């Protein structure tokens, strides 16, 4: 039996609650197949589109006087953890019942410690929320004061700070739940970022990259494998070019070389490879694979394996 941390992308979960509920059913089938094979599974997920939309909706509601005040960003992150977790938990439990497996999923609202002096706070880079045209983005920036940037040729999005995770506050609870046989949904959206201030934990406006949070989580719960699920079956070098090559395996030196050569896009594959490298450095094995072929990847028939 292996302990596996699975990282699901927020963009893969759809743009609306209805679309998300439909899409997580596909994810749940792959997850339950891993459980059926005898693995303990911990699930992390992104929330980039969702937390941005919650934040914008609350801002608009406050501006229109529908609510008394805008919603702070950490609370928006907590809200996204709750509703994404509900959809995953509901779909996984339904699939477990359908397959006759007597186990349950549980969602844990999770805080992740960051350093208040992390340079990321001075240079927002994490895209969140919906995509906009250049004209729409300029209007939002002027009205709301948001930082808006072009995102991988897909349009303009708001960006917020993306500090690196230091610790998962609820790690002991996660382990207790896993040991009790639960399928744990945690560090949603990379976790709610908190700093230590006067002996207390205080939420800060940021979004931690879910891949880095997943790698830190996998390290802290002593997982055997980190599986980062994305839209492609394998990592590629020379992506989109005639000499594109899909990789079955990378060691740390090879991955570093490919990064230096600029093979991985900063807003797309780069953070996944860097997170996989971080877990590999800690002694684990990391896989980057497609959701559809997650089971095959774990059995060595698909995906890209990253290890020392």
C-alpha cells in the first residue's frame, strides 16, 4: 500500500459550480480507482479561477451596497476550499458507494504557513480569476487597483502574491485522518496563507501555488509519491515544435538543465516541474501525468517520473 498525494489543477475544475460538479465526477473515478488498488490517497487542488471569481463577486457586491464590506482574500480562499471540497467529497463518496468500497472522503480547511518577508509579496505573479480582454483588464485595474497581466496568450487575469509554503498547520490532523482510513481533501488552493505574528497565525492576501503546497504536504505526511495531474500525459521539451519530445523520466540534473534552457512555461509546466523536483530532493518520487491516465502513470505506463 502506498500513500499518494494527488494535486488537481483549479483550471481543470471548470468555470462555474455546475461545470465543476460535472468535471469532478471524472476525477473521482480516477481517484477511487487508486483507492481500490489499495492506496491511501490525499487530495490537493488549485483554486485560481474560483478564488478570483469569489473575490471579484464580493468586491462588486460591496461596491453596489449589497453587502456591508468587501471580503478579505484569506476568507475568499477558505470559501473556495469549502465549495470545491464539497464537490470533490460528494463525488468521491458517491463513487466509493458505487464501487462498494466502505471508505469516506473528508474535506479539511487548511492553513499553510508562509514568510511575511517572502519577496513574492512585493512582486505579484499568481494568476487568479476569469480571463479578460486587454480593455476589460485595464478598466478593472483602474477601478479596483488590481494587478492585471497577460496569461499565456489566453487573456488578461488578476495576479496576487504567491509566497512559498513553509509548513502545513493541520499536518497532524491530516495524518490522523489518513491513518483512520479517510480520503483527505486538503491544502485547497495551496492552503490559506498565514504568517506568524505575536504568537498567532494571521491570514494574508495571497495564493500559494497548489503544486508547491502539494509537494510540501507530501513531504510532511511522508508520502510515497506525489502525483501532479494536468492536461497532458507527459512533460515535453521543445513543446509545440517539430522536434517536440515527451519524457518518461527526469532526474534532478536533467530537470534543472531543461529549466535553464527554457523548455517549461512559467505559468504552466514550470511550477509543476519545480514542485516535483522539491519533493524528489526530499527523497520522494513525483509523477506528472494526465487525470485520465493517473492509474497507468502510477503503474509506470504513462506520465513523467521525476526522482533523484
